[in-house]
């Protein structure tokens, strides 16, 4: 007979939907982390975490083959209490999500039998999956080769992490943030780079002359402003005619309890409101809309706007 603690622990282990999906798949055949990620369409880190929990509990076994690790249900060596619970649960498993997982597993198996490689198994969802060397940072650094930038201003730059990416393709880079601590960190980041300067200042009242920059970036800074129109107007003022503003911010949402912990004072922005403010500041709006949606709850969306400063400086 099992102790209360053992029973509670087992119920908690089997009471997670993701772990049940993995167990159902691994009861059919062994799979690698990459294969399970492709089948379940879950983040690789999440799959790995749950596999670790199941392995520690003695429910799974693993074996290495080259650089890959294959996981399978370890029913023969499974603790008796766990085996009894698994048999009870498995007998009643009838779920559309698990059925869909098994269908994708069958597609993966057919692709593998036909000699197709890993990329073929994730066709249509490559952005969801990790492979060695194919990270967003590596991709961004490579894509920078297409850019030739002039004098760039990064509004609300933080510690200069994004500005550092752009610096190699810019004639000069200027970081602005009101936080002394963040600007000091940015100065350390750019130590020895004569083309970079880091200025502690308010993005609502920039200490620069009109028409000082060719490009302005405002990335995830506008939600910290209680006067977003003023920030956009200041960006227009310091841009040269024909200069470009790139604005990235959260879309309007109803999750202030989450974002307040990060210091946000605005619950995101509707694209139409941003477009209206951009035009009022004298910008020609090239595009303004939701460009991405996070895969984790509460599924925050991101708005990206590209706008050029009108050559004649007239407001629309």
C-alpha cells in the first residue's frame, strides 16, 4: 500500500497534461527531444523539463546514439505504484490532443522512413524549433549585413544591448535612457567605441538639436511613457527630413497586473492610435500593425511601425 505522500506525488506527476502527452507518445515508441518538440509543437525547454521529471520518477529510460538521446516509457522498471496509476490512466485515455500528437508522430515516422532529414519534419513551423546555431540572435546578426545606417538614436535604450547590434552597421549610435544605472551599463558596454555615446536623458525632452539623426529606434520603451505622443513628436523633431523611425511596442492588452511588475505605465497601444500620432507628428507611415504574438499566456502581441519623416516637415 502506498503512503499518502507517495500517492500525492504520483497524482501530481500524472496530473499534468504535457506529461501525459509525452507518456502517451513514448508508450508507442522511443523519441528524441527534437522529435517530441516537433510532434507536440511545444517549446524545447518545456519538453526537456517534463522529460527530466518523468525520468527522475523512474517512468522513462533513455539511451544515447551519437549526439542524440532517445526516450521511451520504462514500464518494466517502473515503480509498482506508478505502474498501477499509469495502467489506470492509460486505459481511459481518449483525447483529441493526444490523437493529434499520434497523427503527427506517424507523419514524422513516415518522413524518417523515407530518408527525410529533421528540417523536413518541421516544415511550416521552423520558427518554433531550435537547432544548433540557428538562434534569433545569430539570425539578427547575420541580417544586419543588409543594413547601412547613418547616425542612429536608440530611445529608451536600456543597457544598450540592441544598440550594440546596430553599432557595427551605423556611422554613429546614441543611447538615451533616463536611468543612470542603465546608462552606466551602456557606457561599459561601449567602452572604447568612439562612434557611440550614452546619454542620461528624458525621451520626452531630448537634449539634441533638430534634424540630428538619420534613424531613430524606439523599442519596447513607449509603454514606460505617460505621454507617448510627446515621445513620437520628439523623435520627429530630432530626425532629419527623410529619416526613419522604427517603433516596437506591446499591443493594447488587458493584463496590467502582469506588465505593472515590469514598470509599464501604459497597457500597450492600438495600431490605429499609433498611426494617428505618427501622422500628427509629421511622419509618413509605411506600416503599423501587429507583427507577432507570444506563444505563452497571456499571449501578448507586438506592434511594429515603420515611418519616414516627411521631407517638407509638414504635419499631416
